[in-house]
């Protein structure tokens, strides 16, 4: 899933929890749950140099994150805690980038579990692009409804 979808869903799931620590855990785990669902992703251009990967993909990554921030702002009470949940939801992808620059056993294990075990991209080529995109649209709609609902409770 793209980062925007992870951010929205993480913010929505976090908003449902009764305590902050539980909300943060749920938001973080929501990333792995969504990666089990058939989806499509944008592909980051690969370069020979580590910093080149970030530089060449900076527009995609930052516009994706900015879009998530804007949607959370529009469909929630825009409390700081919603953005914390959103950040926790994209943390697994951030750990992948950290592993690229500072590899160690724990990060390599996470990368293996995240991309080779949990992530659905390897096997979802059999599922049409229409359904993979539809799944992401459905998650965005559900997330927006949950954010609106939790925002109304805060009023």
C-alpha cells in the first residue's frame, strides 16, 4: 500500500483505542495487516548509491506523506495524536530505509519478515490491478469514516 493509505488507516485505528500505548501499537501493527491485503504500490527507482535512492524518490515519498497529512487534517480534529498514529503506521517502511543505510541483524530480520513473509506484492500478480486498487480505495473510505466518527466523539 502507498504511505497515504497506511497513514490514514493507522490514524483511524489508533483513534479507536482506549489508551495511548495501545493506540500506538495498533497503528504500528496496522501496517502489517494492510500489507497482507492485495494491493498495488508505486515502485521506487533503484540506483547504485544509497543516497541516490532517497533523492530520486523524494518527490514520490514526500507527496505521499503530505497527502496523508492533508487528509488527516481534513477528516479529523487534527489533534497531534492522530499524526503520531499515522507516523507509527508508516514506521515499518521507515525501518526498511534505515536498514539500507545502517544494516544490522534486527533490521535485516524485520526487512525479511516485512517484505518476504508478510508483504503481499510477491504473490498478488494474479489479482487484477482493478481489485488491488479497489482494496486501497476501500481502506481510504473506511479510514475517513472512522476518523470522522472519532472526531465527532471528541467534540
